[in-house]
C-alpha cells in the first residue's frame, strides 16, 4: 500500500507527503521521514514507528 497516495489530512483534505522530522525522546533526538500535511503540518506516525523506534532508543539508553 502506498500511504502517500491514500492518506489525506482530516483538516485540509489534501494528500500527506513524506517530510523529514526531528523527534526528541528521553533526552535524545533522531530524524525520520514521516507523512505530514503540506498545508497545515499535521503529522501521521504509523504504529511501527511509534513502537519500534521508541523501543530502540530506550534500548540504546539502557546499554549506556
């Protein structure tokens, strides 16, 4: 499934586009490309990113 062509912003009714974003979590920062509305900036974070990447950051912090 090509999410870029299927997800629309609820506010603006335009297709979301992949854009770089910087996330901060537990005092660390990382960049990731996510879907955002080009009009209002609303973001879409898929479940695998929310669970997988955050768990990876936590594991890296525990290892230090």
